[in-house]
C-alpha cells in the first residue's frame, strides 16, 4: 500500500527488502528494535506501518511534492 500511495503521489522512494538486504535489516533493528514492515523514513521522520496522515505530514515537513 505504501509504494502504491507514493506512486500515486509521484513521490520517488527506495524499496529495501529486509529479507535479503542485511544493511536494511540492521537499519530497521537500530531504529525500531524489531524487524517490522513497512518502516518508512522521510527526512528524519521514521514511520512504522502505513499511516497516511503521518506520511502526509512528514512529506509536507520535508517539502516533498
């Protein structure tokens, strides 16, 4: 859902599959403390799960259009 949402809004993103990306897994473990998905980072904001209001707020704060 998150990728579809970003595609619909024209927001570029990088997908990292933590089942094969060890650095991505370690990033998630360092930030969240457990291997959960999706974890979305926008600027310094880390969002766990697909939380549309928080995503929109972070995109606005980061001035992403």
